[in-house]
C-alpha cells in the first residue's frame, strides 16, 4: 500500500505524512530529507551546489538511516536542496532507495514533489497538498520564530515564491499535481482538520 503526498514548501505534507503513517501503522519517508542530506554534505565540504559529480557521488554514498541531523532542517539547506534537486543524475541516484522504501510492508507514506508523478506513479492513493503562498509563508515564519531564527514574513514569502518557481520550473521531475491526484488545499485548515480530510480521502480509496 503506497500513499503519495506531493506539494510545495510548507504546505503541511510532512506533518500530514507522519500523522497518516502513524494512523495506519505504515512506514514514512520525507523524501525532501534525501535532497537536503546531499546538500548539507556538499556545504560541509565547501563544495558548490552545482558540482554535479560531487553531488552524485554524495547521493550514491548517502546513508538514509541517518536523516536525523537537525542541520538538515536549516533554511539554507532547504533552499540549497532545491538547487541540487535540479540535477537529473542526483534524482536518479536517489530513485531506487525511494522505490524500495515505498514497497515496504504493510505500507508506506512518501512525501515530496514527484512521488505520484515519477517515484511511484502507481501509488494506491495520491494527494497533492497545497495552500496559498501567503498561508505557507505564515506557517514557515511561525516555525522560524519558534526556533528563534530571525526573518520577516515578507522575506519568507519571497523565498517561498522563488522556491515554488524553481521546483515547478525545472525540466526534470518538476513539482506538479499528477492528473489522478486528489487536491487537498490546506489554506484554511489546521493540521487536525487537514488530517481528517486526508483520512476521509484515503478511506474512499482504500476502504479504511
Ligand atoms: O520542507 P520543505 O517543503 O521546505 O522542503 P523539502 O520537502 O525538505 O524539500 C527541499 C527541496 O528538495 C525542495 O524544494 C525540492 O526542490 C527538493 N525535493 C525534490 O525535488 N523532490 C522531492 N521528492 C523532495 C524534495
């Protein structure tokens, strides 16, 4: 059983993915962490984000069991990840692990940008989680504030819009809603409400 959640930055898909996985007793993979891990490894070595050979080597050497590093959550790592994620060879290097993860029993929830379109095109349930850029910027701003990071809401909104453009505009595996994905707009929903709607959608698909 595979549940694919795709959507733009700060749409709530990560939190939603964890809640859905816990609810059904499924495995959960935040695929953004894979791209973030490659990015952090480049940054830590003082390498350029466009260094294709280094990025591919680091992607191939990635230990997916070590995605707990709090530095992966850094804002600069998220921004960098959307640059590194444009490299087709990096995406290819990370594909097999994601597909093997998706096949885990009794089921898996994967969240990202291209799960329903590229990684698991035959997923049992496909949900595209979105919200207006303003609502997403507000969430990320509050998240940064809670972590004691300095930023204005306007700065965060500009970054979100730039990231949306990069993720949707790239040639390889761009962020887009799969034709057969269900749209879940969380602009007006808090996480509990979004979870309830998502479980309702899943129930309609898989009967539980
Ligand atoms: O948490 P947030 O939404 O800020 O970002 P993320 O999900 O951790 O992803 C960071 C970046 O990795 C995204 O902006 C994408 O460019 C890239 N990514 C991707 O290309 N494909 C995925 N399946 C997941 C993330």
